[in-house]
C-alpha cells in the first residue's frame, strides 16, 4: 500500500500584482504545504466577474498574479497552476451543485454580507450570490481534502462541505468533505487599519521597491494617543507593531519596550519596520525580474498546468456522470 498525498485546491481572483496580505494570508502557506500535499492553484477568472464584469485587464492581471505566485516560491512542477476558464468542467460542476443548495442558505453567508458592505454593492448579481457554489465546484473537482484560506473564507468552506455531503447522499459517495486550514497571520491589516485591498489603496505590493515601501509605511496608522516621541505608546493596538510581529520578530521585545516607555518614536519605528519588510521581499523581487523578462516561459507554465488540471477534472466529471446516471 502507498500513502497518497492529500489534495489541496486554492486560488485567487486575478487582481494583478499581489500585496502583503496575500503573502501572509495565503502564499506562504501554499509554498510551505506543496511538499506535503498535492496542490492545485487556480486563477479564478470566472470568480472575478462576480463583482466586476469588465474583462479588459483580466489577462494581464492573471499573468501578473501568476508571476507573484512563482516569485513567492510556488513550484509549478509540483503544483499545477491554471485558469479556471480554461477547464470547462468547473462550469458544469457548478451547474450541478447549484441544484443542491437553496438561495436562503447562500443569503446567510456572512462573507457575502461583508463584501456587499465593503464594496458598497447596491444589487447582488446571481453569480455573486452563488460564488460559494462555484468555489465548491473548484475545490471538489480535484477532490480537495484541505483548503488553505483566510478566516473570511471559512463560511464558504462550510458550504462546500454541505454540498459534498448532499451530493454523496443524493447519488453516491464521490467527494470528500474538505477542511479549511488557517495560517497564523490569516489577516494582515492594511496601512489604514482596514482590510488590506488595492481598491482602498492601503497596501504594500510584493513588487514594491524599498523606497516605495518606506514611503507607504510613513502613512501607516499608529496609536492615536502617541502623538510625539516621548509619549508612551500601546503597541498592541498599533498597526506598525503588528507588522513588526510578522517581519521583525527578533526585535519585537525591544520595539515593545521602546514604544511603551516613549523612547521609540513612531517615525523611527516605521522606518525600521519598512527596512525589514523590504529585506523580506528582496528574494521575491529578484525572482520577479526573471519572470517579467521571460513571459513565454510563464505562458508555457500556465498551459502545462491547464493540461494537467483538465485531465483530473475530466476524470472527476466521469465519476459524477456515472453516479448520477446521466451524460
């Protein structure tokens, strides 16, 4: 008997160049798990349409995002990377799953409510409401056992589990019930303390150079009671201290002491933090230079991943058709 690796399916909507939130909330986890699991990484271009039907930049955004994935350490030989729209079985399984979940269940999804609030959406599209159903199809098409996610996506994973159980009960067992896997830093706040988002303009990109990082860090919010150097601060409510916890762990006790005593001013604290962030991102920036100059190689990696993903998806759909007695 052989020990078969458990399967991970994870992906992102193609929003272009990625930021620190993507790195600490997903990419680091993906890279760490790719030896232990069989990973599949999805460029979710259909999902991108749920909140913005404009496709004029979707191809370039997909390539920019893929380059960041590769630069952060995703190995396409171990982990196929592919576009959702190039594997048509995603759409078919989404249709089948949509018959197994009620609109009332989808309307209770707290992640949807949060997106509607944050993006100030007045009317929710049918596809946006059904976003978790398409996500369930994405995961279960590859029989995903584990899904690395940010905490905001856990409700979607629960819907996936419900749909898998419903299909298995209605027809016959085909799908596993996947588990969500959170990282320690599942959500890193943006520079203004809100959720990190390029649309809000509160991000540090993985591709930013040290000068840009330092400039952006100067805008980061801090303890409102610490107005000038000498004022005692409260590091546990300070955004910059949260960044130190991630990118400058060795100096955290020293930073805490200096902040609380007032000896450390916010300007110096931010500059120190910016330097450590720039240092952490240096290997990613170097790899990015290579892939940006080798677009043909990037496209070949993508096409190879799509061929491999398609083969798995077709096999799963053959099992689905057989279980349902259709097709």
